[in-house]
C-alpha cells in the first residue's frame, strides 16, 4: 500500500463497532497531581522544580482538574444523542495522561469484541500535540494490546464546523451582555489558544486554522468588532521560541491603548479545563483588575447540544459514502486521513 504524504478524503462507507473518545486527562485529587505532571512531561527533561510549580496551580483547585468531569458530561450527552438518533454505538473513553488510560481502554475494547472504532479527539485544530500525537498514542496502545486490538480511524479536525463555531458565538454573546450596554460596542475581543513552540506551529496549520475560527466567530457578532488572537499556557524552557504574545502581556498592551472592556474567548479549547481556569480566570483576570480593565471571560463550548450533535454528524460522515463535509468560511473541510508528513513532531 502506498503511504500518503499529505491528507486525503475518505469517500468509502465504513462500518464501526464503537466510538473512541480521546482526550488529554487530568488529576482527580491532590495525590494525582505530580504523577500526572510526570506523565505529561515524560521524556522532555522538565526540571522537578518546574513540575512542582505547575502542580501548585492544580492545588489551588483542590488538586482536581475539571477536564475529566467535563468529558464525562460530553460523553454522557453523546451516548444519549447516539441512542436517540443513531448510530447506536458504544462510546469508550481513553486519555493520554491519566485514567482512564488509552491502553486500558483499548484492552477493554478488544475484550468486548470491538474490531473497528471511529475516534473523536478533543482538539479542534491540526498540530503535532493536538492531532498526530494522538494518532501515535493509538498506535502505541494497539501495539501494547497486541493481537485483537481494534482498528481506529480518527475523525477530521472541526475548527470550521458550524457545530463548533455556532456554540462559541453564543458563549461570546453571553459574555458581551455582561458588559454595560453603553460600552458593549467598543469592547475588545481577545481569542486565546494554547501556545506551542514556533517550530511546531511551522509544521502544521495550527495558527491558520485558529485565525479562521476567530474570524468566523467575530463576523457573526453584531457590528465590526476588533479582535486579536493571543496565546496562553506556555510551558517550555525560556530559550525555545513559543507563539506570542501571551494573554497577560496583551492585556498590559490593551491598557496602554486605553481599552476599558475586554472579552477573553478560549477558542483554542473545547472545555473550561484547568489551564483555562488558572491562566485566564486567575492570572489574566488579576492583571486586568490591577490595570482597571473590565475583563469578562467567555465560556468554551463544553457540552453544548449543538456541539454534541456535531460529534454525531462527524461519526455519520465517516460512515457514509461520498459524504457532504460541512464547513463554514473560506476553508474547505479538513481531510479525513492524515498522511505521513501531517503535523510532524518538531525537531
């Protein structure tokens, strides 16, 4: 079989036994935090001191990341959606860094007789850490399980799908309504996403896709509103260039420009997990308050019903022959099958 260099569309109808829901994982108690951080940073040479510093962020929230409870809400809603509207497939959940771990989930799928699954990854964008690494995680888990491990097809990224954009628009409108009406029209938007090393960004469409998602959200709001795409959650060593500016630096710049009201939109995330709550609700909010900027943080899409229906739509899409691939804006829907050169790891 010829190996694809780039992405391709999958126009063949597929039959699946199950849905595999893939996510990052997070600690669910104080004793989980350091082991979780060690899983996240394994092989990256991150000093113990840095791990303890980041662990303290989790301890502010009782050592519990909200990501797992948020994933449970989405999975529960998805199961109900599939029971009601089909296809009535079981949904399995596996994480990269914490329980339920992907390899354990893959073993359970094998034991249950699952032969082929379609995978939904909780990242709307293409990048090494948000796409290819999950495919590598699946391949590693399949190798560990061995004979009988199910085949897995990953669904396409969904940054320009109406089921992602429209719920985000609703969340931004709700945030804008928290600003006094006489100042609402001049409120600035700051879209945020997880910063990555610039070398990682250069090998994927991450920044382009994020910019398009921001544009799609902004153009659906009332009026011609100024917006910026900025970054958060940098975790690498200082000598390695990462995407900038950071949201905290951006808020300082907006203060110098005389901005009074700011809506921060975590468009790079699908749920309000810990990095959103600490980096935005604590660090960014404290900076804005100190500078006298009225900052309102929009929610991520979470378990919005339209987002849940989108996941079902993507499942049906992969099961259909020559499906209509729905997307908004100027970009076509992303490819279904990732090739050998898609989103390579940075050197």
